[in-house]
């Protein structure tokens, strides 16, 4: 008998958005638009592309495990000592480092329902129990999370803004919450979408790091606003003690050399980041107007995606859109069967999405 672990066998694997090439293969369609995985519709920045071309020439060499140049460039950007930063193979890898670093059989992890599905998966891998606290109006309920803490709680994940709802917790809520969380609980604020935020009361988590708040960890990524999802690079901001601890767990060369070069150059491309944010802020207003006109409920978003209630079977609408060459995300795995999640794209993609969605809803109505 192969000794498969029961806690791992019980896991439902993470299902990512459908890749463009897969839809092309399966349906034989050429023109496919993907608004499913919250990627950057502008592609990578020109500066990052040029840096990658240069870095390829050294691909026979192992990367610098310390990510030296990137580390110093990011520390300068954030006005933070470099000892507060550690990079990962996507911010997903940092979630895994936290799980491996803090969880043992029988421990508990708390987060919300309807949040990033990697949290329960990696908690279960480590044999921990994952507790999904109900939301309030599609938002994280921090008070209920506080009440769910037990002596076994080791980690709390807070996606802010949250995926897939696009909602957020405010600076005031976070301050109250952190004042009450016991110090033995590590609180991870996952800010994968922070670059798209326009809410003025959004928390400034960097100040907690600068003030050496020992149990606070902040995750960010180059996958979204920086357009580098395919390279897999993200990072964690935390106390120097925490960063030193996580370095012990990571693989020696966890971030590849091309990703390091691209991310360093992307930090210098301010115009690209500005264009990306502008596209998303304009795109979300476009969707708000169109959904209002169509009488569809949607959740105001702080991220580069929007959740819309398609009144009935989201899976059916998702399938119908696929047949038209449009990939969005069905929400059954998040227990939101009436909703679909749409990544905000370029203007022409957003217009096409609304047109196809309208046609799909009309077909359903007859
Ligand atoms: C909330 C959240 N955290 C983390 C990630 C992972 O990002 P990365 O590409 O950096 O691994 C995602 C990706 O979709 C996400 O939605």
C-alpha cells in the first residue's frame, strides 16, 4: 500500500482559469479573449521585456538566491530596510512557506469563506484545520474572525482586497483587529491587488512592518499590476525575524534569474504602472454603468476584476461565453453559483464581454 496522506487525498485541487490555448484546442476557435485570471491586459512592460532578453544570456547560471539587485531596488522603492523583504516563486510560494513554517497536524487556520482557495489547500497539506468564517455583505468579518481564534490558531489569512469579491477591510477595522489578535497568531495580509486600490480608507500596511509589528506579514506580487504572472514572482514584507525564519525554509534558488531581472526593470517603469491602474479604474466604471443598465447586481471592486450576479446559473453563462471565445470565471468553487468573475480588460475587451454577456442572458430568457 502506498502511504498516501489522508489530509492530502481529501483536497480538491485548485482549478485555475482556463488557458487560452486549451480553449483553442478544445473548441477549434482562433479568437479567444481571456478575462479570467486577473492578469494584466497590457502584457509585460517594455522595460521588463528588454531586461528579460538581456537576462536570457545568463540562463546557464544559477540565479542569485538573495535576489540582490531586486531586493535593493524594492527596498528603495518602499523606503524599507531590505531585511524586511523576502521573494517567492509567486506570492503563492510565500503562502506555502508560511504554512510549512507555522502549521503542524491539529493546528488551526482562520480565514473567510469566499476567499482565495489556496489558503485552505495549503493549510490542509500541513494537516491543519481550516476554518472559513462567514462574510458580512460579501466582506471579511474581522470581528467574527477574532471570535473564532482558539489556542490552536496559528495563522490568519486576510486577502485585502479580497479575491473573488473585490471588497476590502478598512484601516480602522484592521487597527482594531490587530490590537486584539494574540501575538502567537501570525496574520497574513494578502495584498495581491493593492496596486488597483482607490479607496482612501484602505489600510497602509507598510507602517506595521516599519514599526516591527512582529506577527504581521504582507504579501504582494508582480503577477497583476506589473504584468509578470508567467514568470512567477511575488514577495513578503515582515519583521526581520520573520524574514530570516522564512529564508530557512525556501529552496536555494526559488526565484529564477529572468523573473528577478524583469521585476527589477518593471519597478522602473512607472508609466506602465500608471497606465495599468488607469485602465482598471476606467474599466470598472464602464462595467458599473453597463451592469446598472442591464439591471445586474455587481460588487463595487478595489481590484482588477468584478463580480457580477448573472441571475441564475453562472456555470451556464460561463459555458455559453466559452463557446463564443470569451473566458471568464465561474464561481461554483466559491459557493457563488449565480455569479461570474470578470477580469477588467482593455476597453475593446470589456465592450465585447458586455455584448456577449447580454446575448447570453437574452438566449437564456427565451
Ligand atoms: C488573493 C491572491 N493572492 C495570491 C495570489 C497569487 O499570486 P501569485 O501569482 O503571486 O502567486 C492570487 C492570484 O490570483 C490571489 O488572487
